[in-house]
């Protein structure tokens, strides 16, 4: 066995009181308000649940990687939205911006989420599995403040009248 190197993190910026941590491999750890980085064991981040945005993307098929029902999924979620939803659910999480989804390497970024403490107790009692996490996050992403602003601007710009019907002669 080789020696495991400790990851050295440095503070990159400060976003509304939350520390953003970056490492050489694109990992961002943003602790919850009132939570210290030391409370979350960064060394065991490989054991955290991996959450790709494709898992809850309603535009993808099951074969392409969607893992929940399309009616409960949301359209084109981002890692930042998923991170915000996990933080809202009081779950420790980290964004890995340099990682790509294996089936679609153009889809960049994933979120690591910790569901259980070391003693086995849940951080959030309502979320005990990956599937429940995906369902809760998909529901919250739909109500995300950044998403509602995007939808309002898109709906006002596409309000042009459309011409219906094919026109032309019928074939016999």
C-alpha cells in the first residue's frame, strides 16, 4: 500500500459568509453556516455519495443516465443548483468541477454529498438513501431562485405568434 497524501486546501474567496475552498484537482468545499471545515472529514470524501446533474435531468433518458422518473426530474440542472439544494437540506457537500460524467464527457462537474455521520446516524433524517436524495434535490431545484428568474426571461422572449398548419394542396 502507498502513502496517502493529505490534500492541502486554501481559501479562494468568500461568498456571502461561506468559505470557498479549492484544491489542485478542482474540489470546492463550502461548509454550511456555523459549520467548520474540520467537522467534515475531507480525507474520506471518496466515500461520499456521487451526484451528477444528469441523474435528475428530465431531458435525458434512462439509458443516458437519468435515475428518477422524468415527471419528477427537472430540466438541465447545474452543479451549483444541486449544491445549493443539498446545503438547504443541511447535508455536507462538495463540488468537483473538473470531473465529467463517464457516459457523456462533455457534461462537466459533480457534487459529493455525505448522508451519514461516522457513527451511522443520518445528517437529515428524511433522506436515508441516494434515491431519496435525488427526489428531494430535483424538487428543490425546480423552486431554486436562479431557476425561476431564468424561466421568466425565457417565457417573455418566446411570446411571438406562431403560424400553424402545413399549407399547400392535399394529396389524393
